[in-house]
């Protein structure tokens, strides 16, 4: 079944997800936390990285209604999270999602979704997520092209920069948080998708970037981290060095993540935080 633009508005859920302290620690290791961030990767005074929202949230969107496609041709387009309160180290939530847009980009299709999640222990909203997927080779179905990404031109040097190095086995650690797509682990499958080698999960790059924003602008305090959105613009290879550049305006910031060659890998970044 080809991509179906009539899937816009389709709703799904509820989907329940539970997690515990061990999963939070494993995620923290997967996005690069080490001995300098023991509050995230050990049980002592444990806190949860805000970007763990991408692991437990985002459920319920009925992607099957948008058509069938080869998963080897799928790459993450954009991701946004909004935290309504800090994520507890153990809990259960319920998510409901919907397809908000289907665009025909010619060379591929874009499917956008959004989801809202409620903490089942308190009954209160916990987080919201938005994402888009770009499916190479699935364009040309006669749909609308949709908006084009704006070009980000800060016009000045960044106010804050944070640099992290990824490990050559980073994707093998990150995939244990749930995304077992062989595009990130199997060289043969990666070649089927047009890559010379397995690439890092886009959401792993997102997690590294979120850590940089958390420490660079929030003093490492997850309660100050409010929302984060960005557009994936280039694959990251495990072992790459990532620098997050931040331009601050009060409680809002724009950001870009670049690799060791100065190439932008996460663009159009927007971040909000509290004092």
C-alpha cells in the first residue's frame, strides 16, 4: 500500500508504557553519561535525563494507516519534547497520538505525528512529543509538498558551546533502550539503506544534544529543562565528536549540533528553560 495522505488526523491509543530506575540509567549510558554524571547513571540521588521522554513518550500514533514502507529507507526528520514536570525514575504513563501531516517531498515522504502522555500514578499530564519521519523513495504520490525548513543564521558567535565525543560502540549501547533497528548495528543492512556503515540513532544524537543543553544552560538541573525541538540534517557515525552551539535570549535559546568537520547534524534547534 503506497503512502496515504488521507491518514492525516488518524488517532490511536491509548498505549501504556512503564519504566524503572535501571532503564533510566541504561538510557543515560546510551547518550554518553559517565563518571561525571552519576546522578543520571547510578541509583544514588537518582535523576532522569529529560530526553528520556523520547523513550517513554511518543506512543499511540497509528503509523500503519499511513501506508507500508521499507524500514531501511526511514530516517528521523524532526523531534520535539515538552516536559510538564520532571520524569520520575520509576513510573507508568498512557499516551494517545495522532498523525498531523503527510507531505510529498518528491524524493521521499514525510509523516508527522504528535502524542500526549499522562502519568497514571497522578493522573496529570507528564509530557508531549512531536516527531517527523522522512521515508526515502516514497515520494511522488501526489500529495502536498508542505513547508520548507527555514535557514538558521544566528549572525553572531554562540553564547555557550559544549562538546562531547561519541563512542565507536555508542549505537550498540543506545539500542538497548528499545530501538533495535539494524540500520544502527548491522553493516549489511546499513548498506541496503545506502550507508557505508551503521549510523548513530538520530535520537541518540538528540540525547547527546539534550545533555549539552541541560549542563550548558540549566546547571544540570532537570527541573529547569522545559522543551527541546530540532531537525536532523546529517547522519552521525559512531565515534564522531559533537559540539552543541547555543544562542541564548532569556529563557529561550536556539542551537545547532555540528560534527568534528563543522557539518551541522541537528539544525533548527529551539530550547526553553527556566531560571
